[in-house]
């Protein structure tokens, strides 16, 4: 655990340093704030106000000091706290991500299981083909298609936007998120169903499952007692990756539906060369992705004791070989 925690912290530090350097290479934020025909004095004054006239080393040290204190800085364009703005935008992005992920799991588990269990039937093949098709369609295209059918042609649901009152009226807010949630869940659920199908096929072909059936256990009982725990281990990693992908997909889909979430904040910050806002959103996303991977790794070792003993067993074997050599 200490080793993996150290790797997590090192990955975060490298990601933060790389992000800082890449943004400085891409462009100078001063030119996004000055007007046409600005003099050299105007440019110098804007650079001093933003703090980008100092050596890159000083800027990096200040950046790291802010991160250590969990301060993501202040936006260059609106002078608001980046951390507070991210927290405000999460009121849209976080519910969209979690609801979409939950719905994609509810779609993927039964579809993937049936596609594997009945793989030699016509409807098992149809489920497999549907997951292949759903995973191949770009998420923004699915969003545009749903807008055309349910918002423009039939006017069942709004085409985009979010209530000004935020979550004061939960029903209205959920109605605004319905099409974005369906958009993400269709694509993410299709991808996840393929992994569930693969894991299920692997479990169904194992000797221990046939042995359990030979001892008189029913198919459902054998799957529940022996198959689920073995089959869930690889799926956990996929769930963590899928949740990260759902979050990234939510950021993209927000722009299709005009939602004021992290996606809108990120694109606006890129367009205006607002370094602190871009750094804040990308760094928050990086922390989320790496944290989910770490949590999945720990969960796998809790469920499967073999993953805990492999590393210690290898170390003991290495110690014995070293002793013999000595």
C-alpha cells in the first residue's frame, strides 16, 4: 500500500509539472487580455499583473506552493477562485457523471451476461452486435441524434441548457439532464457490456464451475458462489476506467447540450488562455482518474487474496535465492 501510494503521489507530481510546462509553451495569456493596438507598456503592465513576466522557475515554485495548500489559484479573466468555480460547476458535471455511470452499469451487466450465456443463440448474437455498434458510435453524434428525435421532432425533452435556479427544482434539473445522461449511458454501457461478456465467457469455461455443477449445484447457485467473485476482479478495473471515461465523456457532452459544467469552463479557459482555470480543471480530472485507478487496485486485492500474496511470495522467493547464493 505504501509503495502504491508513493507511485500515486509521484504520478500526480509529474502530471502537475508536465501540465504547467505544456501550458506555458502553448501561448502567452497576455494577448488574450489586451486590445488591438496595445503598446509595449500595456503588454508589460498586463504581464506584470498576471505574474507571467517573472522567470519560469519562480512561477513554477509558486504554482507548487499553491497546490500543496490546495489552492488552484485565481482566474486571469474574472479574478474568481478556480477551486470555488470548479466546485460550482461540479453541481452539473458530478450528477451527470454518476447518473450516467449507474445507468450504464444497469445496462451493461444484464446485456453482457446474456450475450455470453446465450452466445450461441440469435438474441445473444444480437446483443453482442448491439454492443459493438453502440461502442463504435461517437458520443457527440448520439447526443445530436437524441436531440433531433426527442427535442426537435417530438419536443418531449429540452434540447439543452440547465435551470438558472440550479437544483432548487430537482425535477426540472433532472429533466434537463435526461438526454445527456442517455447519450453517455448508451455509449458507455455498450463498451462496458463487452467487458462483462468477455469476463462471463471466461468464467463459464472454468473447470471449477463445471465441478460445482457436477456436485449438484444449480447454474445460478454455482455462478453466485463461485463465478461472481472470480469474474468481478477484472471487471473492477474496467469499472474504474469506465467511470473515468464517463467523466471525460460528460465534459464533452456538456458542450453538445449547453450545460454549464466543467466542460464549458475548460473550453472557455482554453479560448481565453486562462492558465489557472485550465490547470485547475485538467489537474482535477487527473486526480480523479488516478484516484479511481488506485481505488480499483486496492479493491481487487481485498476481493482476491491471490493478488495480495503474489508480491509477498515473490519477495520471499527472492530472499531465499539471495540467501542460497550467499
